[in-house]
């Protein structure tokens, strides 16, 4: 085994990761298929003409939203797995997309579809968090807090 970027994984290791990826992909496809059938079954219930209590409607709506969110998450993961399989075919598997360094085997064993090393993934996540920081939307609240502090200081001076 060599330390160069493309040779840090042996062919047998790559085949092992490929098998793991296919196994996880098939599992997720089964889950999505099951969830789709479940939603269709709920939507075409024979009892749909019977009046339902409002709380039941809320629960049903929540369950349907939850199921749709779960399906969306699983589809996104299938996309990530497909991307990893494509990287295997292109000979780029196990190399960080951002830094270009080898992704440690321990990370690939935990997350075979990983496209970044831990350092780059962490940096990328921090940037994404800052960009989507919900508190940034309400920065005027911080300004109001500062104004209240200065008002109370002014009141102390007057007293």
C-alpha cells in the first residue's frame, strides 16, 4: 500500500466500499418504496368519507409530513451514494473533493459515501452554518439589547 493520493486504498478495499455502498443504496430504495406505498395507501383509504375529528386530521398531516421529509432525506442520501459510486468508477473515490487529500479509511468505513475529509467537512459545515444562521436574521434584536443597556446607563447618570 502506498501513501500517494490515489493509491491509499487497495483494489480490494475499494471493492469492499463499493459493496457497502450498493447494499446501503438498495436498503434505502426499499425504504423509499415502502414509504411511498404507505403514503398512497393512507391517501386512498376506504374510510375517507367518514368524518374525522380535527385532532386526527392534525396527526395524520403531521405523520404525512414526517414521512415525506424522511423520504426526501433518504433520496438525498441515495444521491450521495450514487456520487460515491461514480467517484469509484472515475478513480477519485477516497479523495477529499475540497482539499484533495486522502480521506482516512476510518471515515470511509463509517460513512462510505463521504466526499470530504473531516477537516474540510467541518470547515464547510461551519461556513454553511454561518450562512444559514437564524440569529443573523434577527440582528436588530441584538441592537435593541445594546440600546437598552445605553438607556439604563443614561438613567444612572440622571439619578
